[in-house]
C-alpha cells in the first residue's frame, strides 16, 4: 500500500482574514478546496491511504470529506499540542496501515502548489535506497528560505538557515515541502514533543551518515501562504501554467454556472467567480478570486485580489492586491490601497477610502 501524510495543522496567519474561520488547505483555489487538488494528485500517483495531520479547526476537514467516495482511504491525526513539522509527521504516522519498515511514505506540506512528478520522486527514492528524499527547487533569491546544498550524486550535505547576505548563498536550492520518508525513519522521530524536521531530524540524519538525498527539479512551485501568492496560484491553475487533475483545459476564467456576469464585464487572467456571484456592467475582474454570493457593482475594478463570500463591492470602486473578508461591504467609489486587508463584516461607506483625490465636496457639517 502506498501511503501519504499531508501537514494541514497550521493556522494560516499570513492569509487572515480568509483563514479566520477556514483552515488554509480548505480555501478554494481554482474552483475546489486546495487540499482536494492535492488529494487528486496523490491519487493519480497511486496513493491508497492518506493521513491528514490536523490541528487548527480540525473538525472542518472531516466535514469537507464526509461524502468523499473516491478510491482513497482518509484518516485524521489531530494534534492536541504544537508538535512542529517532525512531531506532526510522527503523530500522523501512528495511523499508517502498512507494516514494512522500508516502505516509502510521501509527506506533503498543505500549502505548496507544485508540479513535481510524485511517481518520479518515489522511483528516485527507491533507486537510491534513501532514508529520506527531499524535493528541492531552485529560486532566484534564496535569502528568504533555508538552503539545501547537495553533492554531484544528489546527497544532501547540510541544511543552512536563511542566509543574511548574498555571500552566504552557497546554493539556490531550497526545501520545496515534499518528502519521501523510509517508514522506519519516520517512526524514529520523537512523538511526544515539538520536533522540527528542518532543524533537528534532517540535520541529525546527515550528521549520522544517513542516506538523505535531494531530488531537484525545475517544475512549477509556489508557496500559497500569502494573499498575492494564493491569488496567483489559483490563476496559474486556471490558465494552465500549473496543473491539477481537477482543472480542465486552460482558460481565461473559471465562472460557476450559477454566477451572473454582465456581457460588458471582463473577467480575465485566470480569475474565478464563485456560486451565485453577480458581476455587474463594465466591471473588470483580473487575476482575482470572487467568492460565493459576492456582488461587484457597475464599473468596479478588482485586480489580484480576493473578495470572500457574501461580500459586495460598490460601483466604480478600485481594489488592487486587496483581501476583503466575508460579509464585508465596500461602498461606491472607494480606492483601496495595495496590501489592505478588510476584516470580516466591515462596512466602508461610499468614498470612505481613497488613495487619490476626489472632486466630490465634503458634506456640510452642522
């Protein structure tokens, strides 16, 4: 039996307010919750059993998959206290069903959109008789990441903390958040305390001459942990830059059949428009996510933004790189600055926020 663990316990603080009531892996990306895209990829790779390592709002994962009927068994390992990446993997490992100490176990971070071929990763792991194989990716500026240098054979030499200078950037390879563990190595991780695989487990294996290898590819890779990355990842799936078994042919937009889009509106750049949303006349929605039951009024523009469910955007308002929480109202003729996040339930009056000036006179104060 091929088995996998998906780490989905984080609170997703960088994506708030979208994650106030929804775990990050359950947010909708390209028409489905992100974890369903991961499940589809695991199934295509021959995985028969997956364990979700949950913590934050754990019950919502069981709710999401209560009617799941595909040929894949799902188990849930709830983390009662913070255990770190290593502790969470070990905790989930208790629910694995295979009994072979040498069996490979796939482990995926629950917020990484990746084009890596999981079958090729598994084959490389087994060919090298590895204890752990890490998927590595190359980035233009690795200073925001931990570095993983390897030798000519792909064997990991060390795990380096985020470099502070370009001189410390000895490689452009970083940990891409996807691993294959030998089952016995996974079982040896302490399960009763917080453990970081990046700072404890992997360095200990390397120092002890463990067989730790990197599998470096140039496949698509994106961490969906920030609002802009989240929006871009969804758009890339729709336009075909990234792939998922759940997404059909590349398109300019993914519009739910129950949504109403005025013929004069332009929905482009891989945008999604959710169920029962209403997109008014002359509206522009570009590379954005419009949630269920959202109304975008005439002449409004939404660029690289997320408007969460049951919210509204008034006429002639401009949103660029903005996150609008659920049940929020943005009045007419607002111009919201980039990186702004509106909490759930906020109401902004007409012309309440503008980056540029407006010719409309102030109301008379009596």
